[in-house]
């Protein structure tokens, strides 16, 4: 390592120590502060120098600091039984050593450590007062489903057409639950009006079907949220439509050019209804609070949606095999009932490789969009009740009408 690299590493280590030390100085009473700004700066440099001299020197330095930290903890344990300060000192040593090997990573981690130390009071308030016991249980269940169960499932398809695998089905289940939890927490933080809207838009990039399902469940559980939930579901579909356009553009730019006015009119149609609902739902959402015992998601609904999507995918794969290109278009429409972006990519690919003319493909894109809208409208009525279903269906209908007029005019 040359002089420039060495000086960069040591300056990074010093900066990390000073930053963490300043935060500790400002967040702890002086009589309970065994390690402040100078100590953290010194142990960070110790970690960096120890790593430069060799691994065993670094380990010895880390052990020595750990022994001193343990002694300080034993001395102050009665007045301050917490271990955050002691762990922060050891983390500073480790980051000082990391700064020699990866200065950028060490600096980023140092900022994260400083933020965690500074956010002691807000984090305690969130964990002790804001989050309910039921929400913790739901979060743990979702984490187990995503990080424990899903990696154990096989990725190989179970059917002869290679359409459905256990991993794919369970991923949909996890996605539906995750969208429900996202909506639950954002509206807890921002309120029913803006929280649901923001959650809906970003959830649409993952799965607008899952968003329609989860917001429908919330609308049925809280009737006063119906308009807000419908607006959030339509925002999810707006985001999904934007992603739909991006998929077509990536696979077949020529098809995008041919269907551009249809896409523009479709966006305007769903955006108009969404804006109207957002304006109307101000009174509905005012003063509404989320019950703490409300479940963030329902596993039975997630399993049902995943099962339906798997069944439609199997039927579409069979149609494509037995009927050729015509079957491929029919299969794309069938797939759109479950996953609209995959169906759009299939039609765009047929246009890009010349198997389907642009004129036919652009109306095929509209058919794919129509199938997706029908599927989501049915889900909206089933999950959210009559009023929610009518509002969501109205937005989807205007999306289709706008798309059809745009294609016809162009």
C-alpha cells in the first residue's frame, strides 16, 4: 500500500472515530460516558494502524480494547446497565480496520452507526410505544415466509410446460403479504389519505394485483377508508401501467411507437379517476386512526391469489403449446389475468421477431391490458366489497376506454 492509500485509510478511520465520538458525547450524560470523542478517534486509528501492521496486531488491539471496555462496563453497570456505548467502541475499532481495506464501505457503515446512536429516543419510542404486539407478530411471520421458507423451496417447475414452480407461487404469497404490510405502516405514519396513496403507487411497481387485494381487505375492514383505498389501488395500477410501457419499450421500440397514443390516453384515463377520488376522499380520511390490533395482511387471501395465478399460468402454457402463434396470443391474454408485464413482454417479443405484425400486436397489447383490468376488477369486488369494486372498476374502465380511443385515433 502506497502513501496515498495509507493516508486515505487513516483519515477515513479518524473521521469515523470523530463522528461516532461526537454523537456519543451529545447523547450520553458526562458521568456515564467512559468513551467520548477523543477515545473513539483514538481506537479508530488503533484499528487502522493495527490492520496495516498485520492481522494478528489488529486482533491483539481489538482484544485489548474489548478488555478495557469490559472493565468500564463492570464499573458503571449499576448506573448504566446498557451496552450500547461498549459495543460502539468495539465497532469503531472494527471500522478503523475496515477503512484500510475498503474506505468507502467503512465510511458508509460509520454513518449508519452514528445514525443508530443518534436515533436512540425515536427508535425506543417506535419499538416500545408505536408498534403493537400484533404488528410485531405479522412482521416476524412475513420475515420467516420470505427469509426462511422461500429459500428452501425448489425452483424447478412442477408441470410439463415449465410454467409453475413452488418458488414462484410462494414468492407471490410473500409479495401480497409485503404489499399489505407496506400499506398498513405507511398509512399508520402518514394517515389514511397520503399514507395509502404513497404505499399504493410504489406497491404497483411490484404487483398491482397484490395492491388491489390488500387495499380491498382494508376497505372491507374499515368502511370509512373505501375511497382512500380505491384511490391507492388505482395509483398502484397507474404505476403498473408505467412499468407496462417500459417493458414494451425495452422489448419492441417499434411497437411502443405504434401504440404510444393509446398508452398516453390510458394513463390519462386512470389518472383522472384517481385525482377525482383523491379530492373526494379528504373528508372520508379525516381523523381516521388505525386500530393497533388490525392485522397487516391476511394469509388466506395471499394463498388464494397465488393459487389463482398458478392455475391461469398453467392454462396459458398449455394453450401456447397446442395452438402455435394464435395460441401464444391467447396465452398472453390468459397470463395477463395473473401477470400483465410478462404477457406484455410476450406480445412485444412476437412483434419484435416478426411473428406478429405491429398492427395486430398493438391491439394484442390492448387485449392483454383488458384481461388484466377484468381480473383486477373481479378481485376488487371480491376483496373490498361493492363500493370499492365499483370505484376501482371505473378507473380501470376509463383506462381501457382511453387506450382504445388512443389506438383508434392513431
